């Protein structure tokens, strides 16, 4: 059986490669590789490091530019027509990812494909998923299409069936479900009693060999988060907070470093420092002594966990471009954020990081922007707090994620339509059309936030 694994295009007003890697799909690839004889093929519309990821002569595609910014950077984008619901949004709507000619050339080189697995991330990236599936359907009309990832996990399958020409939807963790589907389709699957989705230590390593830049690889030390913020879907995607053993995390770092010569690791945990005695402190005391590598945490760290010992270990293990989750100074918003951090803890965390060796201007702090009911004054107060702290604000746009408390409330009060219109879950659409902030206020707040960024940011 020939199986093609696909990371689809993004279609949106904005997209930036902040080490966005299809980690779930890489895990699935690792499982199929180990437990079947299927031949695997890989097609990632978003991998900026593959050949022809940019048109010839595009400066973003030069090695010099690809090597800049610690492995992050801009995607190639193709402006496209927007759906009518977005007609008043003052931004360009684009398809992000490799030029379509490159995508088609890669399809030309593939053999006949039997099964196509497509992953998905944001619910409002449905157009990118649909475009990718339609393009693949034309080439492989007889293949069976399976969609996994966030979209079928958070959105009920009945409306999705009308939007996407797919044979199977896989909700939640897909490692065992994919093997079952493949077996039903006639592939011989090896026995796998030791494979337990709720125990990530039992999973084979993700198939990192499919990524073109193995110098920056993703790492997951836990799944989910023990908090339940009203706007976050972490607990919908991961029914429990599951932690890997320190030993298994350390062994994976060792494997990636020796096998792929990886020197930068991107930690994608939602709650990396939670229960730090069990994982973070154990693993990274060992890492500090053994490896000369660096780490990044794009998902934001829980500031309340950053005591002096933790701050020092973060610094000594070269955690760079630190991002801390803060959200707001307003008590109502802190409560919707599970009280995961307060003002005092935030000040203490930044003090500890500074004592450990970080400059304040190296630290970014996430602030919520556009949460329903959030006033201009509340956002200004949060920005003032960040200014006094001397760190960089990073406005994190609220998106109503289906199934979350905030989303349900917005549907009940008629702000969002029922049944769901996935375009309405787009963060830019929500900010401009539903957040209650007007265009001028949005501009002023964004400008004010930009002024607080350190010059080299
Ligand atoms: S702490 Fe972060 S990851 Fe956890 S529920 Fe809240 S927003 Fe989500």
C-alpha cells in the first residue's frame, strides 16, 4: 500500500513560520513505519526548506534568508480572492506555502497512491485544507482520503462532510485509529499491544527524516495542560494532561542530536514547566551537562513556575527568545485564564530571569487581544504593565475555537452563528467584526504595542 502524508496549504490573512511543523503527522508516520509494510510518501506544502519552496529569484528563498531568524521566517504567498464574509477586512487574503507549480511537480514524481492522510491545524484554515484535498483528488481520484488533526477533533463531522471530500475523519489522537483504518483497507498491520495513545512513551519517535531542516526539530515532553482557560482548546484536544518520563525525553533529545545532528529544539508543550520536578528539572540538568544545543518555546511558558532555579536552568540550557504567557492585568480576564499567573508572579518571574542572565529585552510576553468584553482600557493597562516591566509585548489575537466556553457563549448569545460558520472563527475576522473594538482602536493599540518592542526585535 502506498500512503501519502500531507501537510496542507494555509489560506488566511496572515501566516508566519514560527517553527510550524506537523508534529502529529510525523508521529503518525512513525507509527505506520514501525507497524506496517506500507510505503510512505511525504508532501509538506509549508516546508520552506525544500527545493523550489519559493519561486526562482525570490529573496526569501535564498540560503542566507532561510538561515536568518533562528529557523523562522516568511512563507511564499499567493494572494487569492476572499470569501464574501471577509469583504470588509482590511487585509490581503492569501494562500501560504510553496508555489502551486512546485506542489504539482512533486505530485508528478509520486507513484500511484492508495491512501492520503491530511492533517489540519486551525479550524479557520479550512480553505487551505479544502484546496489541498481538491488538488490531490484530481491526481488521485481513487485514493482513500483521511483527515485528522484539529479540524475533525473540534468540529462535528456532519457539517465537515459537506465541506470536504474526505472518506474518513479521525478525531483526537490518531495513532491507533489510522492503523485500524489501514487494516480495514487491506494493509497487513503488525500486532501493537504495547502502543498506548495515552502513554506517549510507548509511541515510536516521529519520522523527523521527512523534514528538510533537521537542525531545528520539534519536541513534545507532555500532551495537554492541567488548566482550563475558557478560550483554549487544549483540554478538548487532549482529554488528560499526559507527561512523558524524563528518561524518554532525554533519550529522544540524545537520538535527535546524534542521528540528525539537531542543535535547536522547539518545545511545543502547552504546559512545559508544570510539574517541573518530574520532567523539566530532571531532563535539563542532564542536558546542560551533555549537550551544546539550544531550545525555543513558542507556546509560552507558565510564568508562575519560573523560580530562581528554573530561570537559571533555562538560561544555562540556552532557552532563547523566551515567551511567557501573561494575558492581562484585568481580574476578569485572569479568571478566564484559570488564574495561571498573577501580576506579582509575573514580576518575580522576570526578576528571576534577569538574575539568571537574560536581558529583559530578550523576553516576550503574550497578551490577549480582542477577547469578548475586553475594553481598550484593559488592553492599555496591560501594555503599561509590560512597559514598566521592560519586556516585549506580543499581542495574541483571540479566536473563538469551537467547543470552548467562550465559543459556546458567543453562539448562545447570537454573536456567532449556529451551526458553526468556520470563517467566523478566524482571529482577524473576529477582531475586526466581532470583538467590539473598532478599526481605529485596533490600530492605536497595535501601534502602541509595537512602540514597546526592543529595537532588535
Ligand atoms: S494555560 Fe495555556 S494551554 Fe493551558 S488551558 Fe490555559 S491557555 Fe490553554
